[in-house]
C-alpha cells in the first residue's frame, strides 16, 4: 500500500516539474558553503541569496557598461 502511494506521489512530482528549468547539483567548498549560508540568513533562503547576487551583478555590469560607453 505504501509503495503504491509513493509511486503515485513520485509520478505526480515528475509530471508537475516536467519541462521546468533546473540547475544541476554541485559540490561547494567550505568557504563557498559558509558564504551561501551567511547570505541565506540575510535573504531568507539559499535560492533567494543566489538570485539576489545575480541581480546585483547584472545591475553592476549594466552600470559599468553605460560608464564605458561615455
């Protein structure tokens, strides 16, 4: 009984997430892990911390690009 329920849950999970973009797993150094945890404490989650950092980088690069074109 439990096994059938688990199989149905896994199938529903795969269907719900089919086609969604995802990042592959990766290993972090102790320093990277510590930094990510520190930023997650500020941003709420590790995912939010990563994307907040990416947004800051994008904005900085846009700003630098505009400064270079002057």
